[in-house]
């Protein structure tokens, strides 16, 4: 299962690529932010 730490690590690893694409802000919210995700939690990206 994907975790908050896993998502944040992927974002850090790809920060330069995202900035080059014009991405200025990325948000993490809901159950992933609270570390309450489950196998049924939907991850949208």
C-alpha cells in the first residue's frame, strides 16, 4: 500500500522535473495527509 512517506519521496525525487513542467504547488490531503489511508483509499494523481 502506498504511504504518505512514499508519495512525499516520489515528489522530492521528481521536484526538478515538476518545476520544469511549470508545477508550482502540489498538495497532499485527506487520509494520506492524516496517515489513515487503507487498501480502499483512492489515490488521484
